[in-house]
C-alpha cells in the first residue's frame, strides 16, 4: 500500500503506540483535514478534538467508544460525530490493530491512558 504511517504518540517504556497517516488538508486551527489513525491492540486513551466539527469512521478492527458512561462496540462502518471541542474515550481490543478515519476542521490529540 502507499499509506505512510508515522508515530503519533508513544508513552515511555511502551512499545507500539498509535500511528497516523496524513491524507489531505492542513492540520491547523479551523483547517479541514483528513487522516487515518492506527490503534494497536490493547490501546486505551482519549481523543481530544479541537475543531468545530469532528467525524470519525471505523475502517478496520473494533473500537470501543464510551458515551455517558456506557461502552459502545464500534465495528467497521460505525462512526462518531461531534460538534465543538470534545473528548472521546476510546480503546481497541481487537486481535489486530484498528484503523479509524478522521475528518475535522481543526487539530486533534490522542493521549494513551494505559
């Protein structure tokens, strides 16, 4: 494949952190952009969106998404949508990595919690 993966974040002493592939757009304030994020198996963390609009679609694997304290199992084709700055608690317990597509009009950060 022609997708280039770059380390997105990694905690000290923890191998195999999340990775990102920048697809299109500009990754600044109020700029529309699209990217893939690859979550390793066992990943737990928070995805903080800082744009006015945030859309995410599960491409491969399985992603758990917590909403109002309840865990939702998202399979390929499932999506998350939010308006304004939002924190999304996510995890991946798939046997292999999970990939999500993100389209937003601002920067976002992924923080690993495990």
